[in-house]
């Protein structure tokens, strides 16, 4: 049965009991407003662990002053219903004053990773993410933590933080779940009107264009970006924040694409900022792999 835990002492106590019984813990950190993307992580966690803990916490530290902290969708009761159906053991729903009591001033800075891509237009965002996830890891002590590829930069930062700080948590990144048409599932899709939702497909279309160009031998970032821009600029409600192709570990922009580099973008559709990405695979590499599979 699903247990909802809100206090830090209660979660520590429950985790102590799990650890005492030597059960493995899978952890899915979320901000709620759950969709199939989150549920795919939960399902994977269920298959790989004895117990599954999901956190639901809209983390104030990762929102900038003029961002959507107050509007962010909060659907706690329906989230719990979904998680209960999935057989989740614990929903951890801490309160901000207990997570960040008066005097809280610790930050986690991932130099060279946090200020790239989304970090440029969301200064401080990834510090907020790193702090909360580090706190959650300390409280929940998971064996495996699950993240979605849609938040690509976040996954890179999580892997780096775990390695740098010897946290001993296995980070698993699962594929982006998309609507028919390609729009990546996101809690923020709830902000989109009907026409905006149709327009938002341009993100995915531009990523597919990038992969198609790579398939036909184009490696130059400038050429690929120009084609991606054309697709997005064709949508009236779309305004590009960034389009980049980066090394998947360092997040350094690459002038020429290598196999496994990631094309990432952020685009405003009306007032809603959406992100998406694709791992660029060389056609030749696919052929090579399939001939050995
Ligand atoms: O991806 C999210 O929903 C959040 O950034 C996370 C990892 C739950 C931290 O608040």
C-alpha cells in the first residue's frame, strides 16, 4: 500500500527499516503533475528494485524570480492515485520550510556544466536542482535513481555530481516519452493552448531534421542549425531560446557532429518554455551495431 510521508524524520525512519531488511531502493524524484514520462521511470524502478520511493516536491530553489513556481501544476491527489496503481511504496512529499529552514545557505555548483544550454537563460536553476537532489539522495539513500532523457542537461549534471561526490547512487536515464506527433511529455505542456500544442511539434520536427541531415552525411553544426531554425521559425508562436549540438559529457558545443553528440534546444511557444533533445547517431554506426547484434 502507498504511504505518503511528509516529514524528514519519518522518511529517514522508513529508509532505515528498508536498509535494515536489506531491500534495494529505487527512487524517482519528481515535482508532481505526473504523466506517462514519470510513470515509465516508476515502472522501470519497480522492475529493478525491491522498494520504490517517489518524491513530489516543487522545489523553490530551482525557479528563477520571474519563472513559474507559483503557477507550476500541483495535482497531488491524482498523482498519488497513479502511483498507488503502479505499486509505489512511498511518496515523499516534504514541505519547503523543513527542506530549507531559516539559515539554509548551502549550494552545489557544478562548474562548467551549470552555465551551459538552459543554464544560460535560467541562471541558478541547476544549483537548485543539485541541492534538492543531493538532499533527497541523503534522505532516501537509493540504490538506483531514475531520470528522463528529456531533461538532458539535468541528467549530465546528476551523473557528474554522483561521480564527483562519490554518492554511490546508480543513475539511470530513460528515453523521452512523446505524444503521437512527437511532442515530448512535460508537466509544462499543461500551459499550452490547442494551437500552441500543435505548434510545439516543431521542436521534435527540427530534431528529426538534424538526425536526417546527419544520416545523409552533414556534420557541420552551422548547416544543421540553419535548417532547424527554419522549421521553428515557421511556427508563429515559437521563439528560439537556443539550439545547440554538444558533447554528451562536457556539454561543450561542437562545430562538427560526432556519433553520440546531442542536439538540444529550448523554444518558447507563446509564454511556455519547452526543451527537447535527440542523441545523434551516425547511420553507419547503426549499420555496424546491427550487423553484430
Ligand atoms: O526533473 C524534475 O522534475 C526536477 O528537476 C527534480 C529532479 C525533481 C528536482 O526538483
